[in-house]
């Protein structure tokens, strides 16, 4: 369970991150967070992972406050960044996945087991000796997911996971997200492009200028998303039900 | 984009690939010391040994060729300085410049030694997994007081990881420059001038994102240490290379 109580965060240059945001996300939900640039999507994810601490209000994950146990929160909330290249720190695929468990001070056999498990789950086990910069865009994104999964988080947050990916790459990442949902993870996905994920979302949040503008069932909110600078999916414009990109 | 060979590990199963990284590092130090100390008579057998090692490892000869090509300007400079600065029997005089036969011999010997050291370093780099290299740095620095061995090892790992990314980014900026300004020469001064600022900006931004990504995955200085698995063959490698050094010193 994720809980935000009247959370506010402003950046040093005066720009607004989030204003008085209150929110509850039950375990196991797939929540899509949409909004134009600068609406606070990435700020929200960073607050959940403890990369930013709220200037006002409180963020708790599974009852743990980000102010009180940063390490515990980062273990529970895995964050997949928009730019995979900036997130991959290992010299090989396996080394990168081992980075998180090494920070948890786990014994080496446990780390090795987690690396195998995480790479298996994203279908990259056969590339464990590969150097990361030789992977395709979709594979890099999956590697960043494996790096997060090896820490066994209960929540995974994705910042624009489909940006710069071709159809095949989008489908690979989407399958991974759905597999995580299937295994009981709580998921937050930020996107400009609702079309690719909305068919699978339990809830849609619309952020606008750092405030929660709308929250609820996707089908109820989709017709008004363009008021908030987000393009309405074509199927919704045509009055049809959202369709999965996997079909 | 990713064809950069510096720090390029080549996956393999040779005996050198399988050596414990600590023993491999000590062996490298012994052989390097032997090359530095060897008299010209001993350089012959050492060079033959180096060639045989290269062939036995089945490493692509292109690696040696490419790295030597990059290193060639430096070697040429070393040779010229040695040739001009060593006194002796004049071989060629041109104005104030005088090249002695001893200078040519001295320059040749220095270049030969540097080439051997380069080849040894390439053997180490191409047969050592980057994570083992990082572990070796940590192991080597651990006994030194006030040196943060874990942090230094992480830095080495990140450097190995990000050199290809940097190379790729420079390539992209070069292409963008060529597309907009028509500067075709990759080494023109104009292009270098326009290349530096955008590249630096991207590097700083990437470093910022990287530090965030590391924090997001709970990075802390105290982390699980690397493990080593030394075998009898590793001790044998150290003994053999140590013997080579001793024999070279005796000769």
C-alpha cells in the first residue's frame, strides 16, 4: 500500500513539483499516471523511491515513511528510469543486475541466485555475459527492470517506459509490466502516450501543474484527458473500448 | 558504435581467461618488470614468448594492430626524442640536428619495450572480465590506508561501463554537426571546438542521472565484497612468471 498525505515539493529554481497531493494506492494495482511535461509525474515517482523527500506532507510505502527509513523504502520501491542507458551501471548484463543486491549486502550465493532469477524473468539469461551497450533498446529497458527485480521490491515505478521504443520493444516491456502485475506487484507507470498501456490499467491519474486533476477508472476519465494536455487514445475518440498493444 | 576495444573483454575459456584475477595481476607485474629490466639478448626470448602467448590465446590480431596504430604517434615521438637526444657516433647531421647510431639503437629498444608492455596489458584486458578487474582494484587498494578501495573499484567499474556510451555520444554529436554544418573531417579544429561543449554537457547530465539511478538502487559504499577462487594453477602461473623475472634479472 502506497500512501501520500498532502505532499508538496518545489524545486530549487522555484518550479513546482507537486502541490498538496493526497493519494492511496492499494497493493497489486496498476496505476497509469499521465500529464503534460512539468506536471509532476517524475517528481511523484522520485518521491515514492525516496530520491526526493517531501517538503511538506508524508509518503509511506507498506507503512514505512520515506523520511524515516530511506534504505527500506528503496528496497521496496524499484524505479525504472526513462533513459535506460543512464540507469545501467554494470559492465556486463549480470553485473548490472547484481548491483542492487550487492547494495543490500546479501551473501554472494544469494546474489548469484537473484541474478539468474531476475534475468530469467525478463528473458535475458542468455545474454548475461553481454556488455549492456550492445543490447537493443527493448533489451536495455528489460535489463533495467531485471536490475530492479533483483532487489525484490513490492512496488515498481516506471518513468515513460515506452519512450523511444519500436513496436516490438513496446510489446516486450508491456509483457514484462503485465507479468509483474500478475505476480502481485504494485505498479505505477507514467506516460504521455496512454494508447500503449491504458487497456491494462486499473486506475488513471491525471496530473496538471503539480496537482492531482483527475483520478479514477480509465474509461470514465479518457474522454476528458485532452483538457489536461494529454492526447485521448484513438479508440476512445471513436467510442470504442481500449485495446491492448499485445493483440 | 560499440566497437571500442579499450578495456574490451573477449569472452573465452583459455588458461589465462581462467586465472584468478589477483594471480593474473601479479603475473602481469612480474612480466612487465622483466620487460623493463631485460637486456636486448633477453628481449628476444621474451618477445617470442609474448607472440606464442598471443597465438595460444587466439586473440584477434586486429586488436593488436588497432591499438598499436593508436599508440604509434606516441611511439614515434619517443623514438625521435631518443634518437635526437642520445649522444654518440653521428649517423646523420642536418644543421643543428644530429642523430647518433646509439640514439637509433636506444630509441628502438625503448619502443620495443613499450610495445611489449602494451601487448601484455592488452592480454590482461582482453582476458579479464570487467567485474574481475574491478575486484582486483579493490583487492589491490584494500591494504593501503586512507584509500577508499570500494569506492575506487566502483569508479573503475563505471569508467569501463561508460567509455562506450561516451564514444557513442561523441559519434552522435559528430554526425549532428556534420549534418548541420557540413564539416566532414572528423579531426577538423572547427569540429573539435563545436564538439567539446555539447559533449561535456551530455556527460554532466549523464553523470547526474547515473548518480540518481545508483541511489534509487540503494547504493552505499559498504557493499557485498567480490569473491576470489584461487586454484593450484594460479600459483603455478605466479611461480613461472616470477621465475622469468628472476632469470631476466640474473642475465
